[in-house]
């Protein structure tokens, strides 16, 4: 069942890429005055936004509006579709007497009396402030979808496991080995006898990263685990759990490293303290960099078709399309492996850090 779903997803991705290529290549060469630049599209895909854009431009685009929730002196709630272009080409909206402008994905509150945004030489808005933004962005919406999927998967599997007296079947036969793998091959060997205390957190961590990694491979999806803010929060939680669980031996090795001469203590203690923060920092960067790199490579391969069409014409685009799509499918298969691998590595290293902080030395 999983193999069939994977193949279906890959062929859907290929079809999506081919349809996009066909739409783009059908435009006449005369409409293109310069080589296609893929950087804005790629950066738009891997970054967060206040709307969920799938494909197309202008009236032919398919975009889902998301709720904007801002707090200034009052609470402002409206949909992202209410933003409109003013005479200066900026995305603006007026709500409860306040005027907001959406500039490069960040929402600003214009100062009283200001009609449009003004910018300095670094393209920073100079006549506005940044309100508290707790909007349902694309990444937040994708995480909520992942949460719903996980709840459905595990609630259904849990109910089935209670009724099932024999060997697991269906969805349970796929999830149970994963749960046992995390428990018996990741958590238990690295933490030891007190592993049950941390098992719920580590299972949640593994499946949260895994489901968002896999959702990120779908066409038009959000780049949740490739967003450094998400990986920062996950790493910060690991930092808190690890150090709150640390025993006397753990803190003793940091502030009184055994076997270190007294003269080297002023050097070793700061190094050990820095090590507390470098471990979760490495977790944050590893997950962010690997997932973002995969998205960028796949989108860059598809962009080669557009670049060939704008620079060399339709024949070059059609000739390059099959090669590009084959490489995209290959990279998508690699990314499926990376999705599982990064969830495994993040959970493994978190278990290892917790184990080092809680182990009893004799």
C-alpha cells in the first residue's frame, strides 16, 4: 500500500511538472526578452507566506487565502485576499481604521496619516511599525494538516490495535514497526532503563518531522521542516528537555571536568558550556539545510526547462523536459529516503543527548 502511494505521488509530481512546463513553453519566444530567473520562484516556495499559492499568475493562478491575525492596540482578523494593490503597486488593506502593507511576506502597520509605504536605500519600510503577527501562515496551515493526519493515523491504529488479537494488518502493520523501531533501536539503547519517561516526546518528535518531511514533497506544499524557525523551536525543546533532565554527574562534567588540571579549568569550563548550545544548534542546522537543499535542487531542475525555453526556444525546452523530469523523479525518490533519514537522525541525536545527561556513572 505504501509503495503504491509513493509511486502515485511521484507520477503526480511528474505530471504536475510536465503540465507546468507545457504551459510555460506554449508562450511565444517574442514574449521573452531575457533569460528566465528561477531564484524568486524558488525562494518564494521555500519561504513562508500569508497565502497558499499553488500555480499560475494573475487571474489564472490558484491561491488559497489564509487568515491574517494581527494585534496592535486592538485585534485585527481578516483574510489575506483582502490585500489589494494601491496606486504604488503595494499590497495594502485597511482594517478598523488602521492601514497595513504586506511587503515581501512581512506585514507592517503604517503610521497615522500615511497613505503608502516609504523605503530607504536598503528597501526597509521607514514609516511603519511591525505589529504582533500570529497569523495562520502556509507553514502553520501545513503543520495543522500534519497534526490532523497524525491524529487520524494513530487514533484509527490505536482502536484497531485494541480489537486486533492476531498479527497487525493494514495501516497498523506499517505504523507498529516504526513505533517499535523508535522505541527499541533509537530510544532504549541511548537512554537506558529510564527511557519510558522520554518515549512520548521522542515518538512525537520522530513522527512530526517525518509527516512534515513527506508532506513537503507534494507539489505546491509548504516547506515546514526546511524553515529554520521550525527547526529552531524543535532544537530549543530538545535543549530544555536535555538540561532539565541532567543529573549531578552531567553538570559535574560541565563545571568540574574530571581529569582536567586546575590550570586548564578556565578554558575547559567555557568550552563545556558552549557545548550545551552547539549540540541543539547542530540539530537545527542539519534538518533545515538538508530539507531546504532538496527543495532547491528539485525546483532548480524544473527551472532548467524554463531557462532553456527563454534562452534557446521551444525546441530546447521540449528536448530538455524529459531529462529534467527524470532527474526530478530521481531526486524525489532520494528525498523520500531523506525524509525518513532526517527524522531518524534528529530523534537519534536527541535520544543520545538525553542519555548523556541522565546516565549514572559508577
